[in-house]
């Protein structure tokens, strides 16, 4: 299976990256 997509965040890169590597934030996005 190949899944791909793009999304542009309206926020500074540092802020987005901090959220993407935060286990509590990512855990809330996954089932």
C-alpha cells in the first residue's frame, strides 16, 4: 500500500515540528 499527501501548515516550521514530535499530540491523532 502506498499512501502519500501534502499539507501546508499556516504556522512557523519550528512550532509545527514541535507538535509533530510530541507523543501526546500524535497519540491524540491516531486510533
